[in-house]
């Protein structure tokens, strides 16, 4: 009886260990995707700031709408915050 409980306990521990490793791998993947998105977003923001500096405010709003899928009001507010 004791060996059965001990064996089951070892199986449960191994199962949990592998599940935790799998979740850690997924978490690492999602974190890398978020980092890539942040870099991409910052690149777009730099482009929008350049358009604003060149006096192309309307084009900056239009670009924000297209790239981020925003409404006109959302894009205007986004560009205003830059």
C-alpha cells in the first residue's frame, strides 16, 4: 500500500513538473511576442511623430487609423498624445 501511494505521488510530481515546464515555455513565447509588438508599436510611433513634425498631422491620424484599426476620434486622440 505504501509503495502504491509513493508511486502515485511520484507520478503526480512528475506530471506537475512537466506541466509547469510547458506553461513556462508558453509564457516565454508570449513575452517574446509582446516585446516584438512593443518594438513594432514604438517604430510606428516614431513614424507618426515624424509626420507630425513635418506638419502632416492629417496623414499621421490616417496612418494611425489604418495601422491600429482605430476610429477617427481614437486615432486623433492617439496622435494628440504623441
